[in-house]
C-alpha cells in the first residue's frame, strides 16, 4: 500500500473511517465486558462488596464514562446493522454511503436522548 | 486520477467471475455468518439491558444487590443475561481474533495472543454462567428481609 497515496475510492474516505470506528468501538466494548462480568461476579461473593462497587458507578465522573460507553455501543450497533444490510440487501452496496449518513443521523438522535436522561438521573436532577 | 471503476462484480467482470477452489473447511464462512446473526440479536439484548438498568425508574441510582436479586428472581431475565453473556463474548472474541490476525504478523505472536484471548473468553463465560445459575439471594451480607 502506498504511503503517499492522495486518496482512493476507499482510503481516507467515509468507508475507511466507519471501519476504523467499528473496530475501535468493538474492542472497547469487549474490554468493558470482561471487567463488567468480573464485577458482577461479586454478587455471588458478598452483597455489600457488590453494592460498594456499584456505588462507584454512580458518581458523576463514572456517569460520563458510561455515557461514552453507550455512545460507542450505539455506533457499533447501528453501523453493524448497516454492514449487515450491505451484505444481505440487494441494493445495500449501492446505498452504503446513504446508509452511513442514516447511521450517523439515528446515532445522534438516540445518543442525545440517552445522554439527557442518563446524565440528569446521575447528576440528581430528575 | 479519476479512473472509471465499475462496481465489483458488475458489467464485464460479472459473467466471468469464478470462485477459487473450494476450501476444505467452512469455519470462516460460519464465523462470518455468526457475526451477523449474533449482531442482530445483540441489538435487542443490549438495548433491553440498558433500558432496564439505566433508563427506567431512577436509572443507575436504583442499581444494587437487591435490584439484581429482583431481576434474577425471574427466569426471563436469567435467560436474557445468559444469552447476552454468551453471544456478546463469542461475538467479541471472534471480532478480536480477526483483529489479531490482521495486525500480529509473526506466527508465534499470533498464537500467543489468541491463546490468551481464548483462555480469557472461556474463563469469563464459565464464571458469568455460574454466577447466574448459582445466584443466592441470601449470600454473605445480604440486605434482603427474608434472609
Ligand atoms: C453502563 C452500562 C451498564 C450497566 C449499568 C450494566 C449493569 C448491569 C447489572 C446491574 C447487571 C446485573 C444483572 C442484571 O441487572 O441483569 C449486569 C449484568 C450483565 N451485563 Fe450489564 N450493564 C451495562 C452494560 C452492559 C453491556 C454493554 C453489556 C454487553 C456487552 C452487558 C452485559 C452484561 C452481562 C452479560 C451480564 C450478566 C453477567 C453474569 O453473567 O454474571 N452489560 N449488568
Ligand atoms: C449491538 C449489537 C452488535 C451488532 C449489530 C454488531 C455487528 C457487528 C458486525 C456486523 C461486525 C462485522 C463482522 C465482520 O466484519 O465480518 C462486527 C464486528 C465486531 N464486533 Fe460487533 N456487533 C454488536 C455488538 C458487539 C459487542 C457487544 C461486542 C463486544 C463484546 C462487539 C465486538 C466486535 C468486534 C471486536 C468486531 C471486529 C471488528 C473488526 O474486525 O474490525 N460487537 N460487529
């Protein structure tokens, strides 16, 4: 692959960036899940130890982290559905770019809804 | 630099397109299919999980040992979480396997990374399943009134 390429149909365009985004969010969610199952396992060991760990999830800084995690999940989910459409729907490859804008649009709306609700609950204003 | 590039497998390429020799194993094809089927199911499972735990009632403020005990008193939520655990772990593991194959070029490095990956995956799936199946509302320090 040429390092000086000034652009191809794919490289450096939306198609590549959505792939990078899908990959990065996939890994982030996977790492979270490993930790998440470990801390949920405390439920089998000691109820107050579990409550103590869950309490840390309720502070404002962690609430921002949860919001970022959900942002990643929503992107991976909607973009994943787009990849599936591109593979299985006859017109998928033809409309893949429009589908990506659809993904971004739906992502903005759902994420805004989530963030408003979650942050107002976490920051105590409900 | 604006060469005319036809869509893949269209026009002149289409009629002459022939597949390579059939490979002996269909594992990669099944893995590809699994990523898509599990993806569709995971959307439902994860959205349901987040709605139940973060968006309804007082959201994150309600989470506690008692909350978990309440959910897992129902076989529906037990099954929900079990399916979520298995599908998300297998989907994520297969995804990370692909990424290792893409970036780790030395054979030994790949083998090591994948070994660590598979051991962690098995550990987490077994642990998570045991936690759901052997859940005890009256575990040490349980705040529940019936204990
Ligand atoms: C910040 C967001 C999240 C919160 C607050 C949260 C909270 C919880 C809670 C309270 C439980 C206990 C059981 C239950 O309520 O059903 C649980 C279990 C579980 N969660 Fe989450 N969760 C989050 C995100 C996720 C995500 C994104 C995934 C999947 C990728 C996931 C997968 C699981 C699994 C598999 C279990 C069962 C664990 C086991 O078998 O021991 N969670 N989660
Ligand atoms: C919310 C529902 C989800 C959908 C619709 C979805 C969909 C997909 C699809 C279609 C692929 C592409 C597979 C391929 O290129 O052959 C993929 C890759 C991947 N997914 Fe998911 N997924 C979801 C949830 C998850 C979760 C919960 C995790 C982590 C535990 C995860 C981690 C990954 C990883 C690491 C990859 C590989 C990325 C790459 O090869 O670039 N996904 N996903």
